[in-house]
């Protein structure tokens, strides 16, 4: 117990110290590089810029560092791990170092931990990496990194998206943020720099700087893709109603369309397969659960609990389904990374369309609605008589891990923003590059995960039953390269901004790129380019690629798979 308390105090002491530094330091100082966003990508971008000798500051809307990597996504979506290099691999090496220690295994014998993760060993002694981990361990790694590199971190700083980006002659000069003290007073800070990196999941700095972007899905025709746009009739994975033995009636009074639809079902017509729209794939929270009794917090009835929201799930069980609406992958110490599973799941389909461009207040409302929905869902599963007894019994073996997210009722602090804005930059990466139908110019990193889009909506079919739409899972058949042009805006829009998270890509290509290891890879490459642009005194669009590629490879980045020719130009 003492070790655990010491670990928690260390973690939150680092956060408190950073907050105090932020309050006492002069935010008006000029920097070489400003990184906006406290995600895993943001931390890695700041580390790389500092390692290259530049004065950098990390400005984070969030208090906790690491985004989804410390927010519950502990079962790493990695694909081919051989193409994960540089700082990204260093992060997973530090995870491995932590779990080498006997005192890291408080709730579970190390030998009892399932040593598999995404098809390869979770603990890889040969490569000295570990790919599954507890949320608080990931957060501590990020805190250690910024502390060891003396990175100045400002937390709870929210970009003024209306008037907070000052530009001159095509370049960002400064950004202004606002934060709120406990007494309700608002504080304004301005950060001036020569280079900026937007490492947020939403792309707020990019958008406020006037850079072009897209929300939603392109049509089949726009980029000559097969798997973009409306996916009516496409049933991949298992989150659809084709897995049931009989259809499920969607109406409040079964068989009576005039009675209205049950909650969580869209009245919109199916539309045309392949058509573009502005819908966004579903969000959820990645829950960290445990069945270790001493560390288990029982599922509580949310204040806004409404069992009617889950009536459709009860009907799915009546139709014979016996699965759980979430899948739990093991992480150390008897815990899980629990993600969506099945036709009605923790994915809150159709309730996030506003989020990418919404105000901060509206985003908080959307996140709260997602928490209400998901907390209500697990409470319903554990307690409602409409749930089969064997399902209730299974759910009641689990609860939230008491030693995770201790300042948020053990609930993840980060909503899983699977996709928000996507930049339309100098180069747009599509499924054609991922499937290697076309070559990728000037690669600065690699991905390999399945092109993975979650469901976008739940609708009524022509025969009066229900179906989900938008879920796609298509292998890339090996690693692929990601172009430098997908990290930079068009020249006439901004010359000193790089965007390693909301990258320039189509919806379906982003479904593979959007993995945390890849975000860390691309952010290191973005920071390297930012520093070289400063050293070469050129816009980010004109960085000498030969120099960039050479430095990336020297720093351990993987720019080509083993059977491809060298990336570095002669």
C-alpha cells in the first residue's frame, strides 16, 4: 500500500509543481517552439525540440498529460511494432522498465499476466518494450519525460479560438490562452514563438490559424477510394445487427412506427453508399476495470440515469444475444482496457457530430453526455432485470479500478476523440497510399494498423429493422509510409505551423493513422522539421527533406520497412 501511495503522491506532486510554475512564470516570454496540446504527441514534440537545443514550451488545455495513452487506452493499437521507432519506442521502453520491478505488480503476480498484446508479446524482452500498461503508469512516464528535460508546461490553458491567434505575413506570431482560477477569475496568457505545433485531438490551433480542414467523410470519388463515404451495407467486425438471429424492432411500441423510435436510433434515411457527409465516427471512454475485490469500485447509479436509454439493448438480449457491450483486454495488475463490442455498445453512436467544431462549453456538455450514457450503461448491465441474469452476474464481477483516475471518481479524464478535424494540407494521404497503390512522397514515419472506422450512425432499414453504419476494418497488408506534406499546411495558409495529430488525410486513411504510437512518431518528425526550419530560416514547406530524413533516421525513426529501398535521398 505504501508504494502505491508514494507513486500517487509523486505523480500528482509533479502536476502540482507544474501548475505552480505556470502561475509564477511569465507566459509572455518568447520561445523558439510552442507546442499546443498535452497529448502523447504534444509531450514528444516538446521533448524532441528541447533535445535539438531549442527553447520550447508545452501549453496544454488539459491538466493530465498523455491524452488517450494515459486516459485508458493501455492496450496499444500498434500493428507492426517493428516500424515504431524514436521517441515513440522510447515511451514503450520506459513502460517495460517500470514493469521489470517487482513492486510494480501490486495486484497481480507477474507470471499470471497474459503476455499477449495486439498479436505480439505484450512484454517483449528482446526489444525491451512493453505494449500494455496501466493509465497511471503511462501518465507518470510522460511526467518523468517533461521533468527530466526541464520542459516548461502550462496546464489548463485554453486557446482563445476567436481572437487568440495573431498572424503576420502568413506566419503565427503568438497565441493567447485563457484559464480559470478556483475563484472563477479568468487569466489570460500570451505565448510568442517562431514555430508552432498543434498536437491536439481537435485541431483547434490549426483551425484558428485559418488552415483548411475537413470534418466527416469524403465521397468515394473525391480521392478515388473504395472505403470512404457512406458505408451502407458494409458489415465488418461484429458491431452490427447481422450477428443476431432475428431482427430487433426499433419502435417505442413494437410494430407501431407511429409510436416513434426508441432512444439511440436515428430517423435519418440510409442515404447513398459512397456519398460524403459530415458525420463523425463514434466516441467512447476506454474504461479501466478490475475484478480485484480490494481495488474494485462498484458501478454506481449516475445522477442522470435513465433506463429507457437502454431499452433497445434489452430487446437485443431478448433476441438471443449474450455478449457484453464492451470488450476487455488485460493490462497489468488485474485491470483492463475496456472498449466497445457488439451492436449496442459503449460507443455512443451519433451523439458527437457537433464536437469537432463546437465551443468549449458545448464540448464539455457532449463529453458529460457520453459519460452519463456509458456510466448508465454499465449500471444498467449490472442491475436491470431486463438484462439476462448471467450477464448481470458477469458484469458484477467487475468495477472501476480505485487506484486509477483518483481525481475523477475513477473515470477516465479523456474522452476518446477518435476523429475530429483533419487538415487539408500540402499533401492528402488516402487509402491509395496506405494500400501502396501510389508511392508516398517524402516519408517521415510509418503506420501499419488496420484502416479502422467505428460506426457513424444507427438507422432503420427498409424492412423496419435496425442496422449500424460506418464500421470498416480493412488490413493495410503491412506497413505504409506517411508523407511530410500531410503534416504541413498549404504554403499560402501558414508557414510556421505543423500538425502531427489532425493530419492531412482522408477519413478512411485516418482510421489507421490515428493510433497513439503513430501520433508520437509524427510529432517527433514535426518537431524535428520545426527546428530545421528555424535553423534553415525557411517556411516549414521548404525544409530540405534530405536533411530532415537523415536527422530522423539518426534519432531512431523508421522511414521504410525492411524490404524497401533507403528513404534518405542520395
